[in-house]
């Protein structure tokens, strides 16, 4: 299958991006320096092409009822123009996908899903929808997305908008230079910022406006180090259909007061106890613990595997996330990670590495 190009592909070429295929889409992994891109977001502002993400519209009289059944979080608690993080679970409580739900009105919702899971998510939701009075639309090919992230992002963006920007986890439909966009106060970096949904035809103009305001374009490498440093999980690495929200420390996105797919399995797991659990770690020696590297206790018993690992430029140590069968580990406990045949010391840490 030929890799797709986002509406911003020509912009990336003009900026000298090194392109790679991700989720069957050609995307920039970096422009010049991963370090500079990471630090730009932490200290100033950076922007990402996230047009590969999926957009589903769910509308109709039973849209809210349908989403409350198929997703773990409670959409009834959302106000209009508010958003929240949620999970799509299978009957065993495994995470099919993690996503953001945007409530446009009581009968109209937007779901933003992971790029690699668009087809699978769509089939799952379509298969569950036949008993509900609603309409489903896969609009993933109609929209581009630009994420503007960093402590200066709101200040820069406000000068360009014709109205006030939304609060955290809210969204607004606003014009930028006469272009209609949906601006959501969300992100995947741990910094303040927005994710902007824009029609494909306007995407390049919007990108160039930000370039003209000294916003640095950033690639997938910086996006990954930023999200890991902020303790944000990546579906397919730190969670999947064989991982439950309890194991992945995502219980905050589960509302047990309502009925939803996978609820019974999660209640049973609560009763029986976890067989694995997600932990953070800091490497106490030089090196980087990559995904799949084995983890051992002080007796050299294997107790887990790394799910994500890197050394962000704003950290003095390599960091990572891992699933361990020793679910009683505490912050500061010493573990050992096999890095190319050598056991390197590491310490258990919180999953969020920035304050």
C-alpha cells in the first residue's frame, strides 16, 4: 500500500523535513534537530502536523447513549464545547484505542482517534451502532490538524484569532485570517497549547501563518520524547487490546457508575488483582532502555519489559515506561534493565517525569 501524504506534505519539504512512514502516512520525523524541537516546545512554542489522526462524527437522538456504552468515560457529564479523554474497550477490558471526545451538542459529537487505529475503530463502532438511532461519519480524509504547543502558544495564537480561546479541555469554532477552524485546548506534550482542526484546502495557509510568527515546526521524534516525558501513553506501545485501564494507570478515564463495554471484566480484575502494572523508571547509568528490553529484580528474576524509553534533552537521565509483574514496586526501588546484554541499574519513578 502506498503511503498517504497529508495536506501539509509540501510545507514539510520546503522546511527541509526528513520524512518517514508512520501509520501508513508520510510524516516529518525531524526538520533539523530533535533536541532543538523538543526544547522549543518546552520553552517557547512548536507546531506539529497531526493530520494523520482520525475524525469521526457521531450524531442523532441516541448519540450520547451510544458513546456512553461504547466508551469508558461518561459523556453525559460533558457540557457543550467541552472535551475529555476516553477509552474504547473490548469485552475483556482491553484497550482498542484511546481518544478525545468533543461534545458539540447533546446530539452531535466528534471523536479524534489514533491514526493507526482508524479502520479498526470504525469497524468496531459501526458494528455496535445498529441498535441505536444515530449517524456515523468517518471524516478523517476531510480535515488536517495542526498542534500548536508550548508556553507561548496561546499568546501567539490569540493575536491571530477573532475571538477568545477556549479553556483547557474545551473547544471553540473560531476564524484565523478568515479561515474557519475548530480550536481545542488539548495536546500531547505536557505543555499548554491547542490542536486545530482545519479544512484540507486551508491547511497550508494556516501552517505558513504560524511559520511567519516564528513558530518552529517539530517532528515525530520530538513529539514522542515530549509525550513520554509528560507521562502520556502511546497506543500500541504502552497499551493495547491486551492491556486494561487498571494495568495502564488510566482509571481516571473510566466511570464505573455507568454501563459500558468491558466493565464486567474490569470489576473482576479489581477483585482478583492485577497481574501486571505500568511503572515509570529512570536509568541510573548511561544508555537508553528501548521498548522490549527485559527488566529484572535484584535476584535476576525477570519481572517485566520496557514499553517506551528515550533520553529527552531536558532530562539528565534516560527515562521510560514499563510493565512489571511485580505490581508492588514503589518509587525509588532498584531494578535492572538488560541493555544489549548488560544489566543496567534503574530506579522506579512516577510515570510523569516533568512537574
